[in-house]
């Protein structure tokens, strides 16, 4: 989900994907903070509080990761995404099918040098890192204030 732009050509679908990602991030934060509050009010030993909270977070994370890997059929989704992208370009943008040689040239994408010379790459990277730091610091420090 980090590279939402490659998942859909539709701005609405990309916005929905970003909203879903952010919503699930906040739901995960609220879930862990709720467990922390519950543990801090029921368990007296601080070491046990931390251990239980770690076990709960790791269990939920492992379960959701395994569930995701078992239920997502990526080859089918990739095929459907390419089909929808072609339909979108044909119907909405009015583009016509390109010859096979032109399609392979377009698929090659940017090189590492292209990415490193683009200032938007650094701006987006900086904003993403600051947001992740804010979320991670909130999640690691806030439980100490709940106690």
C-alpha cells in the first residue's frame, strides 16, 4: 500500500486506498492503546504489562499478516488492475492501443538515476518519514502516559 499510485489509474480509487490505509493505521493504534489501558488498569507488575502488550500486538500482527497472505490473490489482482487501467485509458483518456514495442519501452519505468534527480522524490520521502515518525512516537510513548 505504500505505492498506491501503481495500484490504480483512478484518482478516486487511489484516494480510497489511502483513506483505507490511514483508517486501518488509526484503528490499529486505537486497538493497541485500548489493550494498554486495560492492562495498565488490571495488571500491577510493569514488566508483565509490557510483556502482555507485546504478546498481544505480535499475535494480532502475525494473525493479520498470515490472513492477508492467504487470502489475497495477487496475480489475479494484477491482471484485473492492468485490464481496468487499459479500459480507463481507452474510455476516459481516449488513448488507443500502442504497438507491442512501444508498450515494452513504457513499462521499463524510471531508473535509479531518474528517481534520485527528481526533487519530488525527496519531498515525498521526507513527508512520509515525518508522518511515520509521528505515528511511531505516539504509539511508543503514549502508553506510558496512560499508566
